């Protein structure tokens, strides 16, 4: 029983982190950009995609690099317009 309660807490924290990531993405990028970023392999995540990392319970790692990644994506978008 204790193990199940512990796993439930881990699941709850992961869901909160995941929800925060998705909310941050939707506040800063359009749907296509968010989906593309989530599914793309990422050097900062040792070649794994952010979605894979989230599914592996590593949402905190994904969340910690998200602000930097948003800036990078927006800068790239501005360069294309120029």
C-alpha cells in the first residue's frame, strides 16, 4: 500500500509538471511550433525528444530548459522574417 501511495505522488507531480509545460508552450508558441518542439530530438536532452522525456518521468528536466528553448525558437522565427 505504501508503494502505491508513493507512486501516486510521483504521478501527481509528473502530471503537474507536464501541465505546466503544456501551458507554458501554449502561452508562448502556436500549436504547430509546440508540437514540433515536443516531438523533435533535442541535443540538450541527449538526443531524446521532450515528449519522450516527459513520458519517462523527466518532466522537470524538460521544464527547466523550456524558457531557453522558447527564446531560441522565437529568435529563429524572427531570423526567417528578416
